[in-house]
C-alpha cells in the first residue's frame, strides 16, 4: 500500500477530495476560478478596508466573507485553480471547518515524509479534486415550482 492510499484510509471522512465530492459537488454549487500556480502555496487571509481578501503570492482574491476566504484557502494551499463553492452560503463555514481539519491532519501525517513524497501526495489530492470538477459558473434552477391554477 502506497502513502496516498494509507493517508486516504487513515483520514477517512476527513479526506479532502471526499468532503469536496460529497458535500460540495453533490449539492448546488457555482464554479470559482483562481489564477494561482498549480503547486503547494502559502495563502494568507487578509482583512482590509475593502473587506476580506485571500492573498496567494502576489495575487489578491476578494472574498465576500471570512467563511468563503477560509474555504478557498484550503484549495489555494493545494494549488487547485478551479473549484466549486456551495451556492447556499450558510453551508460554507461548516464545510470550511471540515476542509481545514482535513488539511491539518494531512500536514501532521506528512510531517516526517520526504518533500518529494509530500509533493506527490498533494498532487494526488489536487488531481482528485480536479476530477470532481468545478461545475457551472451558475447553478441550474430546474426544480419544479407549483403553479397557481385559475378556477
């Protein structure tokens, strides 16, 4: 069993691609593109006079709130350029908590491995997220509505 499979098994419900596919992509979401390098990054959340921003290298990404910045920060750390964001803003904070916990666990488990192995694992995580896709720019609203009938 290789390092990626061991990590996936150890993390279980906290495996970031699993959280992403089950809790974000399976529900209504919208895509968001970040023009960041596809590598491990060190993003920083900044509180400015204009609001909350996520800084990745020299790029600053304006975020509507802290929860969205925390959510995007996990994907920016992994170097995922296109990601889906839950359309229901009330879910973002809880999902961001799970993603951050998964990220911290990955960091702890990869603390003693060589940097080449760490890069390979992070690439695997990034590729798994890319396989799930970022979805459409705007979610579809094809849910049936009840029409009034005239008597």
